[in-house]
C-alpha cells in the first residue's frame, strides 16, 4: 500500500506484471478506480521496481538494465548497466534465466521523486573493475 497526495493505491508485483489499484482517498473498495497492469520484463526475483506517482509508468531495475514500461508494455526508455552478477552482459533475460550466478538479482533498486520528474537508481558502478573495494567486493553507484 502506498499513500499518495489525494489517496492510496495498492501495488502488487507478480512474475509477469505489476498491478496498480487506486483505492481512493479513504482506501475503501467502493472508491476504487480501475486497475492498471504493467507487463514485467523479467520475473520479480530478478530485480526491483518503482511506480511513478501519477501511476502511468513503472521503472524496473534488473540485473543488466533499468527499463521504463507503460501500461501497454511499450518500453519508454532503457539504460543498460553492468551486471550485478559480474558477467559482461546479455541481450535478453532468456540468456541468464537458469544461471545460478544470477540468482541474486534484486541488488539494484529504483524510485521516483515525489513529482515524478526524476528517477533515482542504484546500479553497479562502471569503475568496480578498475578500482576494486578494499574488501574485494562490488562498488555500486547512485
């Protein structure tokens, strides 16, 4: 459940979609508006997501990319990034879906500013190979 100016909404993430249901000002079912469904580019265990405040866009933070999707499933934009599993990258989800090294895909995250004009994202930084951390682990960037 998310509280927004003017009401509340229920957001549910499944393996194939994100469902956003406006619950109205009081949160009662009688004030409920139509529900909006956003097709997901990959199953939920492979990353996080964020719903825009206006409810018309979802940003998925995956193993290799940030992807903004509208309710029709159209990709509005995509930013590729270094893989959280340490591989050089993939062209599609099918290439790494069964790889045990990719099982911890929810390391990244995304969020919207309150007015929906900015997207915040946590992704692996480009410099992690050239400047490893003192403990030999990953570096990440915002």
